[in-house]
C-alpha cells in the first residue's frame, strides 16, 4: 500500500513549512513535529507511513529520535528518512546505524522529497 500519511520533523519553522507544503501539494496527509521528542510521540499517536526528519535539533536530535522509533514495537516498521545539511559519508553511515532508511541533503528539490515518499 502506498504512503498516504507523512510525519515531517524539523526545528526550523521555515524548513518545516517548506517540506509540509511540498508533501501536501503532492496529495499526502501531513503531521508535523518540531523536535525529536515530539516526533517519537506523534509517530506513536498517528502511525505515519513514512517520516522525514532533520538531524540537528535541540534536545532529542534526529538520530536519537530515529533510534527510539526503530526500537519501539509500535513504531519500528515506520521508515525514517533524514532531510539534513549533514551530507558526509560518515553521516550517512551513522544514519543507517540509527535505523534510518536514507538521507536527503539540504538544499533539496521537491522531486527528491516526492520520489522518496513514493518509493516507500
């Protein structure tokens, strides 16, 4: 079954709104969160089909939130894709070790975002 609900997580209001706009324009239902703690809570509450998450955030960062999501029985089947300015090979390897399914580097295109969601 193709994705229909997407959780978008970013502590930057501008980036969050930009991602939300792209995803909604493509016809997906969007739930948003502003940090890792809220992301984990909303993942459990709304059970999105995919999560697009920033890495660098105050408090619980994207990596820790991904570990929490991947290790919880109610959310461990939700794929997490990082949308981040961290784009070194080591960042990609670390993201995979945390349970992430892939990374999209900022700045991104709408096409990159939609193709990632459509591939889930």
